[in-house]
C-alpha cells in the first residue's frame, strides 16, 4: 500500500540521489511540494524572490558542489523568468534538476490564465525534458532527471510536475540510477593530436570545462612544455582553479580583433572540450572567426568525453615530463592611486582571502582582474558562460550555499547587476559570506564601445539608451533595502579598507565602487 | 538607389504605422537599431534596466494608448526575461510589436554563446512570429507586424531581426497595411442569445475586453434591465473604465468556491468576448469550473469579433430601452482607524484624482479595493491578466508614458513587486506622474492561504518559503536607491496624507504601506 503522495516521492527520491539543496520560488501549483519539503527533513531550501535568482543560484551551486541542486519554479511564466540563467548554465554545462510545477493534468485543457507552453520553453535549454503524468511515475522521473543532469558534460534536466501528480497518493520512491559513464576518446584522437603537436607547426590547445581542473591542466602544461604548444581557455569558463602555486591559464580574448592578434601565426587549434571558436557577435565586414583563415581545427576531445584522461594520454604519448606549477615568490601590494581596472586588480590580488570563490560579471571595467590575480591566494574563478547578463549575483548566492566555509567575492558590473538584484536579499537572509563589489560606472560601457565600433554617431537618443545614470543607482540603499550592509568606496584606499574588512567579517557585505 | 539600412527602414516604417514609442533594453546586436533611433527623430525611447520592465511597460502603454508600442530586446535570453509579461499581455489581448535583435544570419551557425532558440521562445506568446532574413524585407515585415498586432482582439507580433539585416544597406520603408477588419457576429448568434435571455431562466452575461468599454457596457446594462440578466466581467481585466457617473461591473470572484456561490442558480452563461470560465487553478477533489454543473454556456461573441456591435444588436433585438448610469450623490470619506483592506479602499475612493489610471497588482490585501472604489472619481482600472506576477510596476510605467496628463496609481503587493522593481528607476528617469503604493505585508499571503487550503501543516521549512520578512524589505530605501522619493505609512491617517500629497505633486512617489 502506498501512503505517500507524488510530491513526497519526489523529495525522497531527490534526497536518495544526493540532491539535498533546492532553490525555490514556488506558487500555488507547488504547494504540495512545499508541504512535502516541510514533512521530510534533509532538503535545504533557499528562497529566491525572482526566478532568475533561483536558476542562477542553482548554476553557481553546482559549479562548486560538483553535483546538481534542484530548482522549484511556478508554471510556464515562472520558468520563463528563469530561462536566461538556465541558458547560461546550459552554456557552462552545469547540471541542474529543474523542477517546474504546472496546472493539473485535467485542468490544463481549460486553458486557465497561467497555462503556457511550459515544455516548449524548457526544451531549448534542457538536455532532458519530461512532464510526469501520474503520481506513481514521479519518483522514477526524478531519478532519471538526476542521471540525465549529471551525464558528462552536465546539463539541465527539466521535470514538469502537474499539481495533481504531486497531491495524488501512490507515490513511489525510486532508487538512484547508475551514473552514465563518461566515454574516453578513441586512441586515434590522441595519436592524431600527437602528430599535429610533433609537426613543429605553431599549435594552440584550446581548453574548456573539466580540462581546466588542476590535474588536467598539469597534463596540458606537460604537453606545452614538451612541444611549445600554446594553451588558452575559452573566453568564458564555468570554473577555473587558479592562484599562487597552481597551474594557471590565459583566456581567449573576447573581441575578435584582439583574438586574431593573439592567435596570429597559429597553424593548428586542438580542441579539448571546447567548441570550435567563434566570436561572440558578428560585426560588419569582419570575420566571424577569431583565428587565422588557414588555421586547421582538430578535436582531441568533445565536451561529453573524458577530457582529463585525453590530456593525460596525449602527454604520455608525447613522452612529456612532469612539470611543476610556476612559482611566485613576489609580494603582492594592494593598488593605490586612481581607481583603475589595474589598481583594483592589484587590490583583489593582494587582499583576496585564501580559497575564495570569485564570481566575475565585471564586464568592461574588470578587464585587468583575471590576468591581475594570477598570483593571488588560491581560488576558483567563475564566469557568466552564456552571455545573458544577470548571472553574477545569483551565482554568488549559489556558490556560497555550496561552500559555507569559503568566502565568495562577487565582482559585479552595475548594469548587469540590475537584472537580478533580488539575489542580495537571499544572501542576507541566509547570512552567507559574500563580498559583493559593484563596479558602478553608471552606464552600459560595453554598449557605448559597441555603438562606437559600428561607426554610429552618439546622439542624445542613443546615449540615453546606454547611460544608466540619471537617476544614479544608489547600490548602498538598494542593498540596505534588502537587508544587507553596504558602503561606498570612492578611492583605492577606501576600497582596500572595506574589502579587507568585508572579507574578515561573517555574513554578506556590499561595496559600491564608484569608478 | 537605396541609401538606408535595414534598421533605418524599421524605424521609418514603425513611425509611418503610428508606432512612436519604444521600450528598450538593447544589447550589442541591436546597436544599429539604436543608431537608427538616434538619426531618425520621432520615436520616444524609454530604457528599462530589465526586459520584464520593457514588456510589461509595452502592455500598460497599449492598454491606455489604444495602439501598440515597440519593444527592443536582445537575443533569445533577453526575450526570455520578457516572456512572463508578454504572457500577461497575451492573456489581455494587448497589441505589442515585439522586436528582438539576434545573431547575424551568417553568424548563427557558429552557435556563439548567446545563440538561443529565439523563435521557439517567442512563438507561444505571439500571434505572429517572423525572422527577417534580408535588409530589403525588414520594412515589409515591420508593417505586417503592426497589422498583426492590431487585428482584433490584439496580440503580440514578434519580429526577430538578425544584426546583419539591420546594418546592411538596401532598407525599404513600407507603407502601413490596411487594418484587419473586425468581424461582426452572425445574426444567428444574436438571435440565439436573445432567445436564451427571453426564456426567463437565470442568465449571466460574462463580459471581457472591449465589451467593458462604456458604450458596450451601456448596451449590456440595457440588456440586463430588460431581461434581469446578471452582468459580470472575467476575474482579471485589461482595462475597465469606471467610477462615478459611469457604468460599472462586478468581477467574477477569483476563488472557485466563491465563484460557485456567486453563480448559484445560474442556468445560462452568455459569453461576450470571454473564454468559457474555468478556475485559475485546480484543487484536489474540487471542480475545475466556477459555475453550476447544469449551467449551459452560449457564445454571443468570440474575443476576435466586434463585441460592442454584438451587444448593441442584442439590446436592439430585445427592444431594451436606454438606461442611465447609476447615480451616486453620496460623499466619500477617506478611511480611518486600523489599516485594513476596507479602510484603505475608502481612502483610495475618496482621494483618487480625477481620471486616474489604477494599476492593480494588490493581491490578497487588495480584496476590497475594486468594489470599494466604484464611486470614486472616474478612472481606468488595469489588472494583471495572465497571473504571472511582476506586471504591476512595469504596466504603471507604460500607462504613464501613454498618458502624461493623467496620474497613475499603482497598487502593488510587495512580493509581486520584487519581480520587477527596476521599473521604479524608469519612472524616476522619465519623471512620470505615478503614485506607487506598496502593500507591505512581508509574506506571500496568497500562498500561505493556498498552503492551508491544501490541508498542509505549516512547519518552519514551508513557512520560510512563504515568508519574505527576515530580512524585511525596505521599499523606501529600494525606491531611493533607484532615484525615487518615498516614505512609509504605518497608519491610515499617514497614508491619507501621503497619498493626497503624492497625487498632487509632479513626478513619481512611492508609499510603503506597512500592513
């Protein structure tokens, strides 16, 4: 005899599968799931006031926890509000169990106002999409969702739950499914890459995803040292472990012209989990591709293959000796003088706490941050992987939930931050150790650059659409309005003082850096 | 010889078609559109810091202006952020010309990070979806989009513009297309409805959309007076003109039990632009339908037909004499004593400025507002028509842009307001005459009600997910952080004072009502 309902079978199955954190913004159709979370202990629930916070937090969480969180969203429009950050998570290959409540199966034909094409909206961001149609099948579907989300390289499994399959009795808890094995690359791929590397032609190894983990990077360094191959990561990375005593990696430049300059003379590009490179956007009269026209693209490993294994085997095939990470014995001094990207980068490098998690949505002003922190204390660096802005604050929230013993440093452009400011409230509510640095230039600086680069005049109408001063956003008040302490820094010295203080105190703190 | 690009042909065509307002949140792929707006005078551009603000504003604008605004959104994820309020607009039959920039046609195959299924996300909310593929076709597509958006009952026309079709030369300005005629109902529909009304059986006329305009409502009143038919509108309406000296209409109750009680004994329901009624959500063991099991549904007019004409012809067929609007000679006194829904409703009724536009996303606390303001000064009442919360503040922004000579009063629940708080910044930037009243109960009161109604225990985990205190949101600081003046009212007297002051002063003002 079954005495649990579908919602209870969902919670129990998720817990059995190791999913113990749920970022939620529930509505009426999810009340039985909420009730089940109440009755069954073990799931940490974090409320977001907006769905983009929920999905971005699930992204940041999984990047650090190495396993998926669940979301809880309300019907099609609730899912829609979370799609932009699901898009980013998809581009970062983040595993997420994306749970969306919906109209009862028998109620859907009435087309009540909130009824929408939930499946249709979910599918483009999901590796797996299913709508449960009976309480008895919810558990099985949940276990399959976890399996699908975790299959390499990781993806979004969207499980849509009509309200009646949650409240009906007959729920069945499912056992976890065996993880999908990650395929290893064929021997041929390794020997072909070795042949390219031995040719003596200028060659680039382009790394992404798990190829950026320290063990994999150590093998990439072996290959580079033995063959003079260059190493780059893709432009935007889900997670890079770096800092003093670790292997580091330079990123492909964002703008096509800069990338072309950086890759001048490269004859071969070997992809290791990276897609074939293309510029972020097209520009009139310019190539879509960031590499020389005659460069040849080779694939060592596709994103869904075992990247670390491929690099290790390639290094071995080349007989490449072990390499130590570069040493750095210098001393780092915080920045001083005018507030520039470089001076702030120096401050970040010198004052970053040990084992910090940096969430970088710093846009234009942050250009010096990544290169400038290569010798900082060891840390993880997380970026917006899909280009849909508004990922930074939610990811910082999720990362902090995943690692309560680490300090999260969110480097956040003001324009992008305004897409999901509600994340600050959840940080305050959960008393998370997050230092938010808002880079307040009060304009869409990247777009002013883009407008100039399309050769357009900058008249009042255009500039008004790219200027977010008038009125100025006051991030100190915004933070305080959501229960977070905050202060403004108008100088490098003041920033150094606030940044050190914020990192040393428990709980979240926001610094508005007036740049 | 063509000497304009696709973007310029777009702007000129929109202006030629009478679309002269654009709510925008542009990105890199839209820079040529921004540049064209700069070069060509005549389009008012209003910047939103988040796409949900843009689409909700376009909804509010069209409801008041009676014609569509254009949006300007950035790629698939930018569209996704605007989908929830497009969903609401769709349910309200609001015309919107929804313009979404996207990757260049030849760049799309490279699947750069921001590439997404833009068309797939747009289609479920759109009556018309097209991706332009050459600069020469942009003008034609824009004219077709305006025509499609304006065809009765109104809808969303989504025009997706790859960046190269905007920057390429060869743009051609298109002439406006003839409006799609609104079909009149067949004589048979009128005579059948008349037969039902003459039967003497208890009958309800259920009105929606343009059937709620004063001229149409006058005919509905004639029918009601001549036949004893009852009149109700659907639960959530795009725009109702009401107040002293006008015909008013009661709304169908939101909750199924209340609706069933209200409709007890009804034998016939005649739909006038309304969908066949169904409850907002299903509940275990309860009917999905709000009317008696033996009631018969008849259709006088479908949403896409001429509703006012149908009502006039029906009233004529019944020989119904002209009816005057109900008179009200009483005097309205602002509320006093404890802050309740009823006392605030009295204050709203007494202090509402002439010809105000009320945007109502007041949720649970607002239950007395609509019935309590029936004798207020004449005004329009706008509601969230699709149930995706976060429509209120953006709609208030758009309505104020459409009617610069009228005061907008936004009655906003705090939980819902936090989905799109960025709208406050645009109101401040545009110095719009909006009085925002935040009903701050610091919880998702509707969900606490729903949790109780599903018979669930209210333990700490559940209540934490339905409680948005801890930390308390401080709306005065949030507003000030976005450049808007604000104050808190903790008593009815203080509210009366602030509300009267705010309505009398130019520019926006926010009142946080601590309820």
